[in-house]
């Protein structure tokens, strides 16, 4: 007798599920909602399966199962549509009034037919079992009744796997042996998670996990008999005993007796599992595909299995001590054959074996005809027999009619019971849905209550007073802030609004509210209360989402601080507008956003014309002698810049202003820049007149000095002229020549001072100027035995000025140092950048030094420490340095030498 081992069969079943997306069919009713929640809570989010849920429900009812389940799973939940393709990690619900099936992983929806022979779960399981190249998987949950029984049988015949819940709905499945595993919902989910992990890699799972609730697997032994795995030790003991010579003959006799003389038979337990086989039973077997099992329904044709199961059931109910089925037709390899089947208890003496039944199979033999001698009855007996036959026919007809009526009554009763069962299920589903809706509505009520509380808290926290009136101007509700000015209490709800007193200097609230209801337009007023606070009162229609007016809303916003701030800003704006100072405000990019009236009057510009102009466009930076980039960089660093600037009017004329540019800071962050300036054009003109007046005074002083200085050589020349008349000697001629040269030098310096000092300024490199000066004066230094040393920094230093004038300054200072060093030595010329940002040039000599009382007089006309000096060269040097906005001063120590310091403002490299 050929049998497939359980492990090998299970491996062949698993190998069918290679499709990347496998559909798992789930049958349940609305009463199985809790089990569905427990099942999907344990399904892995990346399980790889597509789950199709079909519930046993009347088409007239609309289910909320999909909405409720979406709250309890991380998988995607859909209501299936016709042609929708199944995707992994998703749940698809069969919609109401539709029969769902699956073809090539696409869901098909047809009009549902609600009758006894075609249920929605069976309909889907049929299509699931017919899916090509896919191993069907079915899961049954409680509450569906008989719906799904036929479908899972189809799934089993297609080699699929059936899971059932342990609840009461799984019992019919267990009795019919269609369920492979009977587990709680959580365990079913774990099995599916485990199965999906194994199938893609082709691995074969161990069967121990799947045998937890399944029937035991029979094990074959000699003599075509089967015993349970628990008897494996007994088999080994028999095999070892068979090795003994004295037991060998007994085994052979037993085998011949059972296989040759006993009819084929089966020993069934209370679950209809085969426990023992004798005789040649192969012709009657018809094993089903799928997981191997020695259950009666898995190894016989369904018709034969049902007949045997019915006979065993009648036997166990005590209906008879032995049940016989005669001439049962079966299909074998040789065609149709008839067989007699006998079912009897295995043992009547031992109660422990009372659950076992023995089923015997007999081949029918030809009936032997018995020879009976016929005796002719007499006429009376014959008539009596005819009458009895007639009565028998009448009785048979009556019994047949009664049986037919009884069958009709049974069918009607079964239909009524089915209708009652369906109605009960529908009532249960409707009750559950009502409970679900009730839960949803209660949740909505809780949400609305919470939302209402949140709105009350929000209105209270804003500090905005609000009063809600109905269409009759009666108070509907109000916020706590409204009670500050309106005398409102909870008992005032429902009272007319004009009955309520208040603290405002205004009595038209009721009339305004009536006007809003009539015109449906808002009204705004600024009203002062008797407490001294100002409020912005706004009345507006209260409309619903459907644009229906349901009353009036009155809001009170305290604007006291805002009003005070506005008044303060108004006073400040008056002060700025009427201030004699020129004020400009720009944004962070330098674009002007505000200019006051004095500025606009001075420049002949307008507020619109000055808008969006840049600060750089307002001044002549060349005439001002200031680099805008340096000024702007200082502002961006948060520093204040002060100085004198030359402004440009709209007609191009120049005016002078003393300006201060500063950042406007708010909470530590610069938000604008402000320029505050004063028109100093008249002051500048007065200064120029004063300078010219001082110049005239200086010229008078200079003329007096010149007259004094020239009078001396003229006196000498005059005396020598008289002497020459008396004595014609040549030495008088030389002295006269020297005095004439002195007069020429004084006149030359006067000519230099008389020349205008204005020059065009440009960017000048100090290192280049100093190198040129050293090159020009180096020959004179060598002739006086003096060495010049020049020390310059590595970086280039730039100033704004006139290159020739700066050269004249350094030439004068170095020549003074050369003339102060009678014995030769070294003159050090070095340029550095000081801490004040200016470029300082130091000229250090090794002369005898200058006394302190003479040091303070340096720079005065005709004062000089040299015997033949006039002091005018140093006066010119001071004027050039001052014109370059620089500084010049001397440091000296007797016996060590003198240091001349020249400081000039530094400019950025490359600035033009």
C-alpha cells in the first residue's frame, strides 16, 4: 500500500506559493469583529500577503467593519472595487450588495445572490481555490454558520491551507477535518508571519509548530496496518522480537490470516481518524490533495466518506448495534464496483474502547436460488390474499403520502430554521453595528464637548469680551471678559440685551444691534468706559455655515494701550516733522523709507521722489573726503559715524551738513539706519571768511616779518655800498652777494606760501611716496656723510591726498634732519599703522636735539633752529598735513636727536 510521508507532502504544498503577492481569504461575520482586531494587531506590517475579508451579512445592511478595523492595524485598508489589483500588506473588504471573487490577483464584483446554495464566503473561497499557480490560504472566524464550509472544502482539494479560530465557529470545521490548524487569532497571525518568511527562500518549515492542534500523523507498519506515533516504541519492540525464531511463525500466520482471509476493514476513533487498516483497501482509497491526513474524509471519495460517517453516527447514537450499507457503488481503476459496507462497535465489553468503530468492506456474491415447492391456495385463501394485498397497497399509498407530507414539513421547518438563523445573525450584526455607531456618536459627542470647552478656554484666554445675541436680541452666551464692562451673570442668559446695564459713555448698543440684524452689516466704534479704558466695539451678524443669520456677535477689544501708543507716536511724528534737524531713515539695504519736511525743503525734493533712493546718492562723497563704503561698514557693525558731509540738492548744488549716522536697534537687532544732520552751509561760509581774514592777518604779520628780515640785508647792502665808494674791496662784494641770496630765498618761500594749496586728491600709496623721496634726497645725504634707512610693512598702505604735496612734506622733514646732523650718521624712516587706524611715518635723526622751549614754537613763520633758516618751509609743511586731515608733531631729546611724526588717515586697499 503506497503512502506519501507527511513532511514530503507538506514540502510539495509549500513550494506552490512562489507568487510575490498571495491572497489570504478571510470569512467572518459582524460578530467576529473582535477576533479580526486581535488577528490584524499581530499581523506583521511587511507580511507580504493581501488579505480579502468577506463577511456573512445581508446585502441590505451597510457594514462599518472597514472603518473600525482601520483604527487597529498599520496595514492599508480598502473597500474592494471591480478590477482592483491586490497588493502586499493590504486589507480588502467586500462591499455591501456584492459578491466578490479573485482572478489573477484582481478582485471582481458581481451582484450578490442570497440563497441557501451560494453564500458570499463560499463564493470567494471557490475563486481563491481556482487561482492558477498559487497555494490558497483560507481563515475562518466565528459567526458565519454554514457559510464557508463548502468553500474551505474546495480550498483543501486545491492543496490549500485552512486555519480556524478556536471559538465555537471552528467546531464544524474540526468535525469535518477541513481545518489544518485550529488556533486563537493571535497564533494564526504568527503562523502566517512565519510562513511568509519561509516561502520566498524555498525553505521547508518544521511541522511541529503546525501540529500543535492538528490530529496526529499515522505511521505505516507491516501488514498494511497503521498505529499512532505514540506506539513507535511498540513497533520497534515487535520488530526486534520478530528477529526471534519462535515469534517469526506467529507473525507470518497473523499476516496471512488478516490479508487473505479477513475482509478489508478500518478501525476509526471518535474523530473519524483511521487507527488501523487490514486487508487490501487500496481500491477504495481516494486521498485528497494538500496536507496529508488519515482522516476518513481525506482518504475516501466524499460520497463514500459521507455514507460511512453517517453509518458511524447512527451506530454511536444507539440506533442499531450494526449498520449495513448494501451494493454501494464506487469508482475504481477497473470501473464501477459494488461493495457491501458493515459498521459495528469495535468492542462491547471494554468501555475504554467504546469510541472505536470497525468498518468492513464485502464484495457481493451471487444469490443462490432456493427451490421451493409451490402450493396452490384454495379460492377463499386466494380472495383473502387479494384483499390483504389491496389493503397493503392502500396502506403503502397512505404511508407514502404521509411520508411526503412529513418531508415537506421537514423542509419547511428547515427553511424556517434557516430564515430564523439568518434573521438572528442579521439582528446580531445590526445590533453590533448599532453599538458601533453608538460608540462613534459618543466619540463625536465627547469631541464636541471637548471642542466646546477648548473654545471657552480660548475665548477666556484671549481677554476679548464677546456677547452673543439671538434674532430677538436676547443674550445667548457671553465670555468672562465681557463682564468687566457689562453687568452680566449666568442668570441673564435669555434676557433682552437692552435690560443689561453697562459702564460705557454710550447708550446706543441696543439700537446698533437691531440695525445690524436689519442691514446685515458690521458696525465698529471706539468707546470709552467710565473706568477710563478705551474699547473697540464691533457688532457683526452671526452666520452659520449655510449662510443663515442666527443673531449678533458683540466683541470688545481693549485698545487703551494701543491708543496711548498711537498718541505718543503722533507727538513724536510732530516733533520729527517740525524739528530743524534733517532726518532720514533707511532700511538695511540703504534705501530711504522716510525723510522729514526740513530735509525735503532743503533739497527741493518730494516724499515720493526720495522714496527708494539710496543713501549714497544724497551726498558728494568726493567733496566730503569720506569713503561711503567705510561709513557703511561702520554702520553695519553697529557703530555711530559722525562728520561733515557735502550734500547734493535736486538741482545739483552743494550744501554742507554736520551729520550723525546711527543704527536703530530693536531687541538687540538692527532694523533700520537713521541719519540726523544739521545744515552748516552758512557756518561753512562764515568759516571761509574767517579763514580769509586770518590769512590777511597772517599776511600782515608776514609782511612785517619780511620787512624786518629784508631791512637787515638792505641795511648791510646800503652800508657796503657806501664803503665801496670809499674802498673798492672784493670782500664787500661777496658779503653783498650772500645777502642778496638771502633776500631771494625769502622771496621764493613767500611765493610758495602765496600759491593756492587746493589740489585734486586721489588714492596714494605711502610706500611709493617714501621710496621716491629717498631716491631724490639720497645723493644730498651721501654728500653730508648720512645714511638713509627705510622700513616699510609688508602690506600696502593707502591714503587719500595729493602725491606731490606729500612728497614735499617728507622732503622738508628729511632735509631738516640732514641739516641738523653736522657730523653725519643715520636717518631712520619707518611707516606703521597705529591703534587709531592712521598711518604714522616717523623720521628719526641723530642730531643734537631741540630744547623744549623752542620745540613748541616750531611751525611759526620766520622761527627756525637753523642759523640761516626762515621757518617758512615748516609752515608750509604744517599747512599741507592739515589739509590732508592729518597730524604733525615733533619729539626731541637733547644730545640724542629729534623724531618727526606725520599721521595720515588710512584708506582700504584698492578703494577709488
